[in-house]
C-alpha cells in the first residue's frame, strides 16, 4: 500500500499518533524518578507536588470544548502532540525543582489535550462493534513505541553513557519531526456527527463518571508511587526501571489487541470486576512487600491491568448519544483528574510517614470501583445504562 492510500484512512492517523505519543512520553516517564532524585534532589514531597501539577491540565481538559470553537479536533490533536514533544525536549535543560515544575506543566498541557481529543476522535471514527478491538490495536502500537523508547534508553544511557539532557532532547526532537510529517501528509477527515460545542454533564452517565473518577485515583498510585517505591526503597536504576517497562510493554504489544477483542466478547461488566478484584490484591501486596524481586513482579502485573480499562470507554460509547462524545471526553478527563490533582500531594505527605499506607488507600479505591462495576448492565446501550434497567 502506497503512502497516499495510507493517509486517506482516519484509523491510520489514529494509530500513527498512538505510536508517537508514547514514544516521547515513555522517555519522560522512565527517566523521571531517577532524574529528579539525582539532579534535583527530590523527596516524596516534591515528587508529589510535581505529579499534582502534572495533573492540573488533565483536570482542565473540559476546556477543550471551547478550543473546538476555533480549531478542528484533528488539528488540535496534532498541535497538542507537538506541545508534548517540545515539553519533553526541554526537560533536561532545567534540572531544578521549579524548572521541572514548569517543563512538566508544558508537557502535560499537550499530553492531556491530546488524550482528550484522541479519545473523542476514536469513538467518533470507529464503529461501535470494532472499537474495543481497535483500541487494543492502538494499545499495541503504544506498546511498540514504548518498547522502542525503553530499549533505546537502556542502550544510550547504559552502553553509551548519554546524559539525561541528550536523551530528552533526542526523543523530543524525533517526536516533533514525526508530528510535522503527520500534519503535512494526512488530509482533514470529516466528522460523521456534528459535536455539541458546550459542556455536557448528563445524569444518566453518572456511572461512567464514577468509574472514571476512581480510575484516575487508582492510576495515580501506580504512576506516582509504585515507580517511586522501586527507586527509593529498592534502589532500582534507570536500566532496571526500563527493563520493567520493557516487560510490561512486550505483553501489551503481543496481547492488547486480543484483550480488546475479548472485552467485546465477554462484556465490560465481567472484565472490570476481574480487574478490580486483582487490583485490591495487588495494592495490599504493595503495602506488605519487602523483597525487591517480588516488588518488581507486582509492578509488572499491575501494569498489565491497564489494558482492561478499555472497557470503561467502550461502555460509554454504547450508552452515549453520538453528538455528546467530544464534550463528554473533555468532561470525563476532568473527572478522571479531580482526584489526580489532589492525591499525589496529599499521599506524598503520607508517604513520608508510612509508604505502605499509600497502597492501602489504593486498595480502597479499587474496592469502590468493584462495587460500581456490579451496576454495569450485561448489554449496555442507550436507555440501559445500569444493571437494574435490564428486563
């Protein structure tokens, strides 16, 4: 298939963007804990504040609907991808507390706006029957990009002793070039249903909102504190952390599309119940672990559960009005980040007292999600958003 045919299909643009974002963001994430400890002398307090600041743009993701009054969703996705890449490229040049706060916010603005718009475009462009499988394909593309990023980090920093600054600059620059290529080669694709350009918060979507809230809370425990545990408590190096991520993303690369297809067969209710039972067990184990190898195993298993969260998005696509998708994507990202803005800073303080308590709080979040998952109908659709509405 030649390039002109590839650029005529919106799903190819989605897959290309799904590759570029983790290529650059994975580098930022993999290096962060070691970079802030070694170069900026962060403690749990500073990393908690940084991660809370990182989530503020996510909390403000609902403002994307106002930008869509002036910029089309596809173009906004490209612009956001560029901002993310620029923020990552700049990170290595500001190895101080406030410098890292600023570059993190820049990166995060691009990342969260991109994720919001990308989710909206996916739910609009892809048929409902194929969404779970396609999201699995996107997760495989993300995993392939992350595999490339983490293996490159290991090669460059361990074998060729590259600096943090050079590594951030390289991957940020590559992502900028790729983003410009997409902007110049892909046409503007039409939308099938004109989206409402106002905030929409519907009562009948409340279960989706609640699941999204607790998903954001759970995600912070993994993203912020599980990785920090590996470095601070068990002394993992950049190479060690990269190796863990390599294992995680090899699994997603190989199996994410199949997991997406499985969600379509088994249904969102069963998949999410399985995920939350597993997470309760994992978080309790995090709080008790004293062995570095066992901690690494928990970290890998924890990451594998992320693929199952596709079920929350496909549940929403089935119950939502098509014209609500863009606005609801922004609202859901904001809801996802309400907890994310507060939790890292608060639990950063708790971490100083007892790191195990942080993970027990995570188990509580997972238990709340499990209770909510029981309310999902077996076959969700418009008018049947809850289990008790089924005849």
